């Protein structure tokens, strides 16, 4: 079983609907990077995608993917929160 879930989900803005989207795992973050990413694919985007891939492969912890994803999301202004919802 994959252990790629984030301890604390990451909240981002959906580029298509403008609503907030909760990402709970490296798989969900990877899907967002591939299918919902606004703007250009920067080096931070590529690093985040690689980190998600590494987490899904079991080579790196999900926390590394989460950290890389947040850095990329901040760069394109879709990052909302890295705090637990509630």
C-alpha cells in the first residue's frame, strides 16, 4: 500500500473554478500539477512533480512532495493554506 498521504492537507485555488481545493496526498498533488496547473511549467513545478513521483514510488517521504508542491504553488499564486482545515 502506498503511504503518500500528507499529514496535513494543502489547500490551493482551482484555476478552472476559482474555488479552493484540498489536496491530501502526493497523488492528488501530482494530478493537480499535471492537469490543473495555471501558467508556465517552471523549475519549481518540475521539482514538485518529481518529488510527487518519488513519493508515489516510495523513494521519498510524502512530506518532501508536500514541501516542493507548496513552493511551486506559492510561485504561481494558487497556494491558500498549509494548515489543517477546521
